[in-house]
């Protein structure tokens, strides 16, 4: 398992001078440290979690956005119980994305398993931009995601203002 902090720190729960300096300089966040420690402790007993390669962890309200190494997300998507296990460990809803990807890929990761039919970016007169996501069909009670939370996660993690629209009303 790879984490933003070194493996010794993740096992012991105490930061070495190098990781502590990264935390103080802003290269690491408190969420990076907290999630790394929790996942490492559980990963010693759970082989699925020990395969994770965590790049970054962010906490938005009670939810966690975990950014994993590129290419490591697809195998995890095949096991629906895996995300529930992560949510139990961290004590909040877990959103998974990959590092070094485009905004479109991050949007697709956050809305998974819902398909996105279109993504548009509008440049506003004040210099900001608004990203509009179009979802096929209509929003029902069974829609699996809180679109307001996805918007908040995107705003805090990537600076994207999000508007979600459904094709049919």
C-alpha cells in the first residue's frame, strides 16, 4: 500500500520529521495523514485495501474524496462492497477519483455509475467558469448521488463550479 505519508508513519500513527515538515508546509493535509493511518491499520488485515495506492485524501464535510494512482480505480469498481468497506473504515461517504486526469474524467468518476451525456463549460463575464453536466433521463428518488455534495467536492478540490441538469424533467 502506498500513502502520502511514509509507511512507518502510517503504521505507528506518529509523523517522522520529513512527513511533519510536509504537513507544516502544506504538501500534506490532516486528511492525508488521518486517512493514511486508518487505511494502513485496516490494510494489514484486509488484502483488498492493502492494494490501494492513495495519492491524496480530502475531507469535505463528513465525506472523503480519495485520489488514487492512475489505473487503480477500475478494478475497485468491480467490487461494490469495497466502497462500503471504505465508508465503514472512514466513517463517512467515500468518493473515488484518479490522479492526473482531466476534469471530465473526475466528473465521470464522481457520478459513477451514472452515465454523463454531456459536459459544457461556460465562461462568465466576471472571469469565472461554470461547468454544466447533463445526465440522461430524469431525476428520480432512486438517483444514487447528492448533486449538491458533488458540486461542493468539486469546488473545494478543483475549483469547479458545477451545475447539474437532467435531459427530461
